[in-house]
């Protein structure tokens, strides 16, 4: 199992509703990331449609116009082709159609360009109620071990991060579009520390990574920076979780039920 990985975070602001333009923007940034030989690339939440759901003029029905079917969309197929050509995992934020439902999704492509999984945002409030809610908190298998994905507000509930950590995730990729202030920084440090896990918070204006001790590995907010690559040692997770005063191993779940 690969222990050291290079994580690239895409840090650009997509245009509302401009799928082709945003796809071209992503491919342009990915072309510049490629020489860095990333193991994983992460976009922000709803990158393909520019997170159009926040627009009041786009209701639940109209949201379908901006949602894709990953198996046939030229935009998702272009993302898959890049992942395959560069032997990199790619976590790609979009609105996704599935029958009559639309989800706020992250498409997960493996190094072969295969759609290895899909994560749908589970915690929906305000404008996100235009979407259907995700129904699970899966952990995905990879050559660098199990990992999880959360989308934006999902991180605000400690249960989501804790569930993924208990299911074996050593790192959680967190595409987002919302809050990225000092409160969020404190929150992400706490989430990482309490569940002893790396979290890669990826926002159009911020690339933040916190480690299993809650320390900040990367916090890039300069507007002119369009991507950031960080090298992480995932072996640190086992080290932290094995400490005498570790959190996960000393849980008392028999006391936590209501």
C-alpha cells in the first residue's frame, strides 16, 4: 500500500452555469498540474456547473439542465481521459442526474480513468434542498488505502468525519464551495484531530489540508495561485491512532447511544 501521496487541489473559481467553459478551465489547470505527477487531484464542489444551485433563479426543475450523466457526458469523459492519461485519481465535483433525481456529487476516477465511485452530498440545507440527499457515507479502496469523500457542509457534522475514520479512511477529500473563514479553519483542525485523519478541504479560493494531529499542512489563499500540490505521509495516521492517548481506540461507544 502506497504511504506517501501527492495531492493536488484545484483552486480556481468556476463560472455559474458554464459547463463547457468550466470543463475547459479544468483541463487547462490539469495540464499544468500534470508535470507534478499527482496521485490525487481534487476540484471544488459543483465545479462543472459553478455550483449553480446557489442561484435563486435556478429552481429544482431547472437544476436538471446543469446536471450530467457521468457515463455519457463529454465533460465527465474528458475528466476520465485525463485521469487515465496521467495515472492519477481525480475527484470531480458536479451536479449529477440519476433518473428523476439530481445529486450534488463528486465523481471519483481511478488511475485507469474508471469511475471507481460516486459520493453524493448527504447534509442538505437552504439552496442544497434542490438536490436529492445522499444515502450513504462510503469509504473507497485505492492503492494508497481507504479514503473518504465529503462535500462542503458535510464536514460541519462531526459524525460524518468520524464515520469515515471508523470505516478505515486515512484521508478525506472535501470538495467545497462555502464557508472558508477562521471558524472553518478551527473546524477543520478539530475534525482532523478528533478523528485522527487527514482532510483536504478544497475551495475555489482556498486549499487547506489538516493532519491527524490537527496541524495545518497547507493553507493557500492567494488569488493568483490556481493549484497547490502537497506531499502527505499517510503512515502518520496509524502512528497517531496508535498513541497511548489516541482518540479512536479509546472510544466508549456503549455510552454514546441515546
